[in-house]
């Protein structure tokens, strides 16, 4: 099923977004800083990927779950979407952990 991996990432991101908006953790609490953190983190990891690809360490596997579109050699279109999701998830989990820590203190 082509595109299933991208769909899974987008559905997961929608779930994290719902939790984020409901509990005002990141985007709703500070939209500008949240978007900047996600963009900077995604750019950093894309640069990391580029270095790994150039060094021959990172190669794209063959999976029927991918769309099959490449942004560059060994860089599928799903990769930046996943990296943005990873950064967003980390931001939301960090905000939730800070809130939980403050409540316990």
C-alpha cells in the first residue's frame, strides 16, 4: 500500500496536535516559538541526513509503504514530514513533562 507510512505519520501528528491543543502544551501556549523550534529542529535533522547520505551511511530502503517520491537521492518525501513530527512530538512531551513536574512541586 503506497503512502501508508506517510498516512500513519500524518494521523499520529493529528493525534499529538489534538492533545497539544486540548491541554495547551506547545502550539496553543506559544505558537511562534513552537513553530520556530519545530522548523529549526527539522532543518538540523535534514542537514544531518544530508551529511549521512553524502557519507554513504544513510540509504533509502525499499518498502511498498513509501510513496516512491524522492526529494533527493536516498531522501524520500516522507523523511522531512517524519522529522517535523519527531520534533513536534518531542516539544509536546517536553511541555507535558514540565507541567507535570510543576504540579508535583
